[in-house]
């Protein structure tokens, strides 16, 4: 049987009240026997030692006096026990609530910069320890969220600052060279334009990621198969073989975000592929849930690296930040959109190389 705080408090206070009742009865008995108040007059005795009959009025008077003495003695005992109960209750309540005081003091020392503190409650497995453990789990999630946010801000700052520095350097070099002709200036401007487009794509991806992490403001019925078919029609031929099996997969959600999800999965599958590679896209209702699956050929990915690819600015080539044509945000945006829709995402490395990403949403809704 689990020794909960309720059971412990029940047993504690029941025992205290029982003990108080026993002491109260004992005190009343002792006060009646050894009362400091004067007793009633004794019955008169006749010559020869014989008791005379006591008149009825005198008997009633003696009974009334005995009741009065019992009432007075009971009130005295009650006053003593009330005082003792207050002292005992205060002492016991302090001991029982001491863990809450310790937890309150620890929580007050926790700040955004000191999320490493934990309550780490010890003692019996009761409601108080369960509360402390739940709060520690909440702190673990908050610390992970704050750490991810700081890392994301640092990486985003780096990704935005690097092209700006490069643009400034190109302009300064072009202006410092007095022999620069129109052709050289045109080449510099073309590079600046390409760099600006890259920054525009990066900012747009960051805004999409932030919007996905805020959750959904509205939902509408849709079909994953129709969204995937539209995305495939818009892509055209990119040098890889595309196979699709698009069965109806009715769902509900934000259409713009789901269109971005499918586009990011297809972009990632095409970008990280091999010559004459392939992409397989399937939609269906599996176990009552609308499901989208995108698999592609590509380089061999160590299985332990797959979770890393779902984080912002992570690439297989460097293991940390995006380089080349990619931004390192595609799969992290996919993960954020899936989380906003309360879905599940599973990514696994294929044995022959490449990646398979499976996204499942809530139970299907007929569009």
C-alpha cells in the first residue's frame, strides 16, 4: 500500500485526536476525584452513627452541585487540551509542510540563467515527491527549450552576418581597385544579387520556422495526396527519378504550412541525392492516420546522425551549420510544422544510402 501524504496526515491527526480524547477523559476523571473546588455538604448523622434520610430537595441540590462541578472541571480540561492541541497542531503541520518550504525556496532561486537547479526531493513516494519530480521534469524541458533557443539565435546570427560581411568585402575590394571596369563591376553585382537572394531565402525560412513553432491559428480540411501531387507537378525534372503512389489521405491543418512541409521534404530529397538517383513519395491512411512518406537515394547516413538533421542549421556534410546551396533549415521546419499539427515524425537512414521520412497526422478528417 502506497504511503501517500493524505494517508499519513489522516493517521497522524487521528492519532493525535485519539490521544487528546484519552487525556481529556483522564483529566476529567482526576479533576472529579481530586477537585480543588469544595464538595457538597455531607448528609447529617443521627446519634449512634446512623445516617438520617436526606430530604429530596437536598438530594437535588447535591446533584446540581455535582453537575456544576463536572461542567467546570470539563471546561478547565477542555481549555487545557485546546491549548495543547494548538501547540501540537502547529508543530506537526510545520514538520509535514517543511518539504514545501524547501521547494518554495529552491524555486525562488531558479531564474532564466539558472535553470540547472532541481528540487531533487527525497523521502517517501507520496504526492509531495510526485509534485517535485513533475516540476523537475518541467525544468528539464524548459532548460532544453532555452538552450535550443540560444543555440538557434547564435546560429541564425552567424548565418546572417557571414553573407553581409562577404558583401561588404566585395564592395570594398571593387571600390578600392581603380582599374575595375564595367565587366568586373557587373560580376560583383551579380554575386551581390545571388548573395541577397540567399539571405532572402534564409529569412523566409526563419519566419516559417517561427510561425510553425507558434502553433496553428486555424485548421481546414485538406488531402495530403492533393498537396503532394501539386508539389510534384511544380518541381519538374531535377535529374532524379520520381516514383509516387498517392492514395487519398484526408486530414485537417494549415494548408500553407503543409505545402511548405511537402516542398521541404522534396527539396531535401533532391538536394541530398546521387546522380541517377530516385525519390519515392507515398500518401495513404495508415492505422487511421493520414500519412506522408518521402524516401530518397543518397549518401550513407550514420543512424546516430539522423536526429541531428532535424535541428536548425545542421547538415550532414559539416555536422553543424549549413553550407552551399542548402540552408540547414529544411528538416527543422518540417519537424516544427509536424509538432504544430500534433503529428509524429519518423526519420530513418536507409541501409543502401539516403533517408526516409514518415509524417503521420491526427485521425483523418473527410475534406
